[in-house]
């Protein structure tokens, strides 16, 4: 198993003891526990039903925490602790991973990560895009697309980004991938161009530097400009760099609809030719005509694994996705970034060409608007205050209000809002959702920010997956519909992600592991957010511990910020190389 290195690990007496005796930390803790179970602990969780993350049978035990680690699992009747949590009648599990988080900036804005941590999430995996490394040009591009000032993106490297987020104070652990689209933009700009040999070498160098800084691997988002402009060979070359640092490749594939199976084969080709593990982001079959393809997609994933390929996937537990109105327009019109896109849309001839393509079931780009239709496109995010009354309405409803063709409405909203306009697309079905959940390699990611149900957030609609993705799995699909067992669901939320990502000593309830722990009531846990009322916290999680510190107590956030940047193995390897050169 690949292992990760954690930035900012706590220091304590046991670490010094481990160095003196030449023992591992796990062995030292086990030795201490064997000598005396009556030792004082910083925190004890008592009388819980332990789901240890392995998928094994549940058992009853107490958990003792010292510093940031689990020090003892068993009976602790005679022990004392500064903080004690009574978990009687509740499940106790390792903290949950969000395998696809877009909290890249929201962790800086509000490190509490409320929507996630109140579901038991203790680890945000920032993927599909990355906001580092940056050049002055891409800093301008990203600031423009996210409506922030360039001063709010002060970092250049992945290392600087991770340190900046950690210093801002966060309640959860987090890690980042490096985006193929980001390094492409850094070197080539946002246009539809191919790299020459020198430019390709510069892109490889940026991936290498990002991996040495601690990125977990390479990620892509291949239906969006400029990521879509990368061909397979370009992605293979970048993945070959990432795997040298023991990274993986994650993909928002080039298609999740008409060309789903072909896009899957492209992902497998990248995995084979780069000899790198692959993970598919938010696996789905979008659009009614494509729903039957899911069974074949699952078969192909299993066949790839049987042939020796390392493959996994994540998903969200809803039949609607969320992106922008850019996913309803051909990618060629978006080349060069938003300003070029809007400029082209203002040209009457280009506008008519775009409208014609928007009405087609395209095979050379992913036309989500065609599959969802105007009635299945819910507008959820505007930046122009004059348009915010449209939030929560469908494209069809807004088009009727404006007495327009829905395609004209889409184009005009993109121009008027100065953004791609955040949009929910209703595309999938329940049967496929349940089939996906059943797969032993399936994990879960919200594909959303981590936010609080307060302040300016309430002025914008959002996808309910931000507040309910994990709780919906545990409540609806585990307890109510019994699609998988609770033991298996916990494994997929904890130890499996840690193994796939190469994160060491997280994802299990075991001596010596980091004390990332969630206490919840399986009979109560439930998502409460809906498309009509999305800013509603899930219920059922009573306590959450991150790195040994309680961040949720009796269902309320404590305000603590013990979260840390977790770095991939490339960071440790680079440190060893640098140390060797200094000798």
C-alpha cells in the first residue's frame, strides 16, 4: 500500500520514546497500553458499537485517545480522561472521507466545513480541479472565474497552497491533487492548442514539482474547457510523472453520456500506458438513452481490475448532478476563458451556430442540456444580484418569464451574470444509483463545497449533496433500503479511500492510528437538505473528533480547528532526496 506523509503532526512523549527505543509509534502505544489500561487519556469514547473501517463485524469497546492518536481500543472502565463521550447505543467509526470535494476556497473562507463535518466527514480530498500551482496569468483567470480578488490567491506552488489553507485554520484534514488543466493553462493558456516538445516538458516539470510538494496524484476534468483540449497522449505523459511519485490518476471522464464506454476505455488506456492506478470521479450514466450502459460500465471496470489494473470510483448519492451552463454549450465557443466565451456569444452569427449545436445530441462534446432539457435544468447560482430571483427556477420557467427560446435564455444568462451560472442537471436514475453503491470499489464524494447554512450562502441555492451526501448513504441506502450493510458502508467511507489514496494511519479504528472519529446514531442519521430547501444540515451525527480534538460535541460545532494538510508520498521522497544531497 502506498503511504502518505502528514504535515504538522503533533509531538509528544511517546514519539520521543519511539525514537529512543527504535520502535514504531504503533508498537510504543501498544506497549504503553499493555502496561496500564488505567492511564489518563485526553479523550475517551465509552460504550460505543465500533465499526472499525475494515468491514469486519461490529464490536463493543471504549476508545482512549492520547494527543492526536488512538492509544487504546477495549475496556477502559478504570481510566480517566479530560473529555469523555458517551456513545451508548451509537455507532463509532473512523472519520469519513469526502473523495471529491470542491472546498478549495471554502476551507479558507470558513474552515469549519460545517456541511461536511456535521455528517462525520473529517477528510476533504480536493480534486477534479486544483488551484495550484499558479502563474500570474492563471491567477488572474482563476480569480475571474471564482469572483475573488487575485490577492485572495497569494500562493504559487502546491506547497504554499497547502500551508496557506492550514494556517487559515480548518476543522478537517485535507489533501489536493494537481490538475492537468491547471498545468496546461500555466503553460499553454486556456486555448485549444497542442503543446510542442518544450511545452510538454514544462508541463511535466510542473506535475513533478506538485507531486514533490505533496499532491496525491494527477486529476482531470475532460468535459470542460480547457481540460477537454488535452488529448489522451498528453494525459498519459503527465500521468507517467505522477506515478513516479506513487500518485494516482483521477478522471472526470470525457463523457458520462453518449460516449461513456469509450471515455472509460480512454481512462483505462491512461492507466495501462502510464502504469498508474486510476479512479473515476462521480461515475454515472447521464441521460435516459444512456441508462442501460451502466451495467456494461460496471462489467468493464471489473474486467479491468481482473486483468491486473488498479481501478476505483466515487459517486454522489443523488440522481442529479450540478455544474454550470457551460455544460449546455459546445466547448469550442469557450476556448480562451470566460471573456473570450462571452465575446463570441455576443456575435449574432456565432450565437446562432451555438444555438444549433445546443439542440443536438452531440457525440463530440458532452451536451448535458440536451439530456436534461429546459425542465430538468435548475438554476442555483448567480453573481449578478439582478438575476438572483431566478435562483431555484428551471431554465424552462425563466425562459417563460422572459418570453424566450430556452437556448437564448441560457446564452443571455451567461453573458449577463459574468459567469457560467451554477446549474443542477437531472440526468440519472435510481436503479443505476443502487447498482453503483453495491460495487466493492465504489466510494463517495459530494462534488461540492463545504459550507455553512448561514450568511451569504443562504442567498444562493445549491445542490443538496453539499449537506447530505454521506448522511443520505447511511440513512436511505444503508438503513432504509439495505442496499449495503453499515459495516461495508463505513469501509467505503474510511479505510478504502485511505488505501486508494495512499494515506497512512488514517481510516481505521486501531491503536496508533490518528484519532479521526465519528459518533452517530444509525437509527437517526439522515439527510434533510432538498432541491427546494438545500441549506439544511444532516442529522444523526453527535460527535466528531479530528486529530484527537473534538470538533463536534452533541451535534454542535465546537469551533476547534485541528485539521491538517496531508501530503502524498512524493513529499516524503523529495525530503529524503534533499537530505541525501545535504550530507
